C-alpha cells in the first residue's frame, strides 16, 4: 500500500512539474510585442494624415505633444521638422499664440514645467533600457504615446520630483549622454 502511495505521489509531482515547465515556457514565449508605429511624417500630407485621428478625436494637441517628446529625445528626422514648418505656413493661426513655434505652443498649452525635458529623458533612458533587457526595442513614438498616457493619467507622478529625485535624474541623463547616447 505504501508503494502505491509513493508511486501516486511521484506521478502527481511529475505531472505537476511537467505542467509547471510547460506553463513557464509559455510565459517565456509570450514576450511583449510592441506595436508597429507609423513612419515619421516627411511631408505636409504626412503630417495631415498622422494628425487626422487625433483631430477626429478632438485631441490634436496630443499629436503635437507626442512629436514634442520625440523632438526632446532628438529622434525626430529633419524632414519631420520641415513638414511641421510647412504645416505652420499653411495653417498660421494654429500656432499663432507662439508666433508659429509649435514646441513653445505645446509647452504653453499644456502648461509644461521647466523640468519636463528631464522627465522625458529620464523615463526614456530607464524604459528603453528595460525594453532592451526584455528583448525588444522601444520606438520613440511608442514611448511618446506611453509618456502622454501616463502624463495625463489620474494621480500621475510624471514630472513630480520628491527629495533628491530630480538631481538623480539629471545625473542619469549626464551619464547616458556622456556615454555617447
């Protein structure tokens, strides 16, 4: 009788181990797959087509905030900057309050703090390193969308600095840039 119990226990444990191993490998196989991001706008028409969904959702400022974040990270192609200048020429009233400066417009309209660029860089450094460690590349536009969502989330602490956290963020940025990034 004892041998039957031992045999049953051994079988049960073996079955559990196989199940645990299978579930573990499934978890490892279910790695995060980032979304496919649109191409950066290279022309006025591209700006209009990538702006359209934001405009239809009555959130055109979100689009420009995303581009602002990408610009802060120095990941915006020159063609996109030129396309935004053309957008400004064709729609001069849009950024009129800041004399056509779309970045100043975003900062003014969203009442962004003087430390917003530190927050953007610090989160980019940490989150893109985490993504790389998990086997995927964090596209700057994907990051910008996530940043925007988290920035506007209820109770958000993005760009809130407690204690020495601002100085620590500035140090991380200095090290990152000092390493040629």
